[in-house]
C-alpha cells in the first residue's frame, strides 16, 4: 500500500528564489531597459528628422542627421551605463 504522509509534491519545492537566478533576472531587466532606451532615442530623433524634412520641404537630410545623432547618443549612453555597472 501507499504511504500517506500528508505532503503534496508541491511542498517539496523550495519557497525562495536562488540568488543566482535573481541576479540573472536583474541583469536581464537592466539590459532590456537599455535596449528600450536605445530604440526610443533612435526612433525619436528619426521622427524629429522626418518632421523637420516635412516642415522645411527638404530631401531626407534631417532624417539622416536625426537618425545618426540618435544612434550616436544611444551608443554613448549604453557604453556609459555599461561601464558604470562594474
């Protein structure tokens, strides 16, 4: 016959999160936030460039300038944040 010790299989699992997975989660969240920040900066400056091109009725010069400025600024901020974490 089976022994009934009044414990379910769920009770055998630890109730706390191991510290290595918590650190991994924090790193994932930090880098996901940095990637989101990069995307918003590049997209925002590209949108600003498109708007300026429409306003001044120019070829896509402001779009290129805005996009490149957004890429440069986002890379600068990414590198700055990555080196400050150490």
